[in-house]
């Protein structure tokens, strides 16, 4: 019985994480408004204080053409960092904890659902 409960609990946890990981792009568009002062996305997106984010999901870190990244981010980029869902989620939780000395001044998104929603929104601009 204990083994069954452990398996059932693990399965439930995995399904919960998967549900959060998928996110809601429409909700993510609203959350992204917090990012728009520094970042752009979409057909006419250009670098601002931060890089434009078209194609960010799956892109190598430090690869937005024409943007001058911090040495800290470029070090991660040289080590092979790719912005997948997991890495973006970790970074967006608290950027300064994920990458000390990053230029990004944003405090982060506390809610798991907000991060998943923003990532889902950004995936539309691949």
C-alpha cells in the first residue's frame, strides 16, 4: 500500500508540474506587460534596455543580434546555456539569484503560473 501511495503521489506531482509547465499564452501576454519596459517581442521587436525576445525559447543565451550582454551572461552562454523552459523558469523566478551580476534589474516572478504563462506567451514568437 505504501508503495502504491508513493507511486500515486509521484504521478500526481508530475502531472501538476506538467500542467504548470504548459502555461496559458493569453494570461502570459498580460503578465508580459511587466517586461515591456525593457523587452520587446513580435514582428517589429527591437532591442531596448534588454534584448528582444523573439525566438528566446530554445535559443542559445547571449544570441540576440546587436545586444550587449553582461559578462556574467556571456560566461553562461560560452558554457552552453540554452533558454529552454526549465532555464527560463529558473531565471524568471529571481534573475539575480540565478545569474549574479546580470544587468537585468527585474526582481522576478514569484508565481509558478505567471512564469509558465509568460513562457507560453513567448513561445508564440518562435
